[in-house]
């Protein structure tokens, strides 16, 4: 039975999408079957995988199916293999072929309306929880790339999840935002999903030469409620692969951020859900 992990932080640009793509790929490289769900109407994860959101090839199949299909059996074909990774695996025969292990449920711009739809129709949330959980037997891990908001789709993801991962940026404003996120997670744990595990934080966009970054590192490392799973160095190479539809763990596997993502994926794979 797979584990659903939501990657959350209501603050924008902290690395939720980058973390989702890299950890998912690193877990697939380890031999696990992984599904990534793009829950954000910005569709950054879908674009990072080399796709244009709402493209014809997807048909009408995308993340909204998880919310709107009434019967879980109808969502089983809502995920796709990632063509750019298939190409990469063909061109680099030494790399484990993860084509049949890493999948994406593509985002769609219409996810922007889901907040309103969920507000009006209270059947949508239980449908989403049932549908995404119905996919657990097919995957070892399902990583959900959440939007930068404490909204209803994100809360539904937390209710459906086994674990929650929080990428953070070493900046004061990001730390204040974390207090609201903590309250949301606690509310979900106390009322709707007592089994939700806070897997921990990832200090992304970290530079060891910056004094304030190290102060945040010490602060996060001392947090007993949210274990610090690791740091990821701020490096231009992380963004570079996106143009080719590749995560840094494939594009530059020997770079420092790639090794850091791979190490965090190892830590996650040791957690018993
Ligand atoms: N370690 C890193 N080094 C350099 N650039 C990075 C790193 N992590 C993320 N980025 C870049 O920072 C930008 C924001 O990252 P990302 O899209 O993953 O954040 P996000 O939290 O998902 O944003 P949003 O809240 O808008 O969904 C992207 O251009 C990404 O390529
Ligand atoms: Mg994002």
C-alpha cells in the first residue's frame, strides 16, 4: 500500500514543485513506483515535466478528475508517463530506466475554479479523498504538489495524506508564514486526519556562505516537532533542467543539489507509514 505525501507551504517560490519533481524522481531511481499529482492551477509541475497544461494528448484527463469523478475506477487512467524522462533514459543507457516507474497526473488551469466548486458542493472533498486513496495500491509513493495557498484543495490533500513535507526558504517572512501552516496541519490532525505525520522541513535555496541562512539552519535543526530532513543548495543548475523537462537529479546527478535531494529521498524511504 502506497503513502500519500503532500508537499506544502502557502508561501510561493519556496521550492514545492522542485522538491516534488526531484524527490519523486529520486524515489523512482531507487526502484519505487511514484505518482506526482499537480494540484496547482499554475501547473508548474506539469510544465517542469515538459508538458503544456491542458494539451490535447491529455484528453480531458487531469487532476480535476480526482476531484470530480464520482467513481474511483474512473480515475485509474488519469496519470501519464513522462516523455522527457523516457527520452533521457534512452539517451543515457547507464541510468536506471524509470519510464514505467514515474507518473504524473497533469495539472489544469481549470483547477483555479476548484476552490469555489468545493465551497458550493460539499461532495467534492470526499470524492477527492476517496479517489486519490484508491490509487495507493498502484504506487509506493504519491507526492502531491500543492498550490501556494491554505485553500480547500490543499486542505483536502492534507486530509488524504499519510505525510506532509514542508520546503522552506531561509527568509524571515517565510518563517512567519509557517505559523499559519502549523495551525492548519494541527487542525487537520485534531479533526480529520489524526494519522497525518509531519515528515519535516527541507531548507531549500540555502547558501552556506550566508550568515542568516546558517541562523535559520540552526533554528530549523532545533525544531523537534518538524524534523529538518536536509538542505538543498541554491544553484542555477536546479532551474536549468526545467527547460528540458528534467529534474536536477537526472540532469546533473553529481551536482550538490541532486545529491541533497537523493539523500532526502533515502531518508523518506526509511520512514514507515
Ligand atoms: N535549490 C534551488 N536552487 C536554485 N533555484 C531553485 C532551487 N529550488 C527552486 N528553485 C527555483 O525557484 C523557483 C521557484 O521554485 P518552485 O517553483 O519549485 O517553488 P514553489 O514553491 O513550487 O512555487 P509556487 O509557490 O509558485 O508553486 C523556480 O524557478 C525554481 O527553478
Ligand atoms: Mg509550485
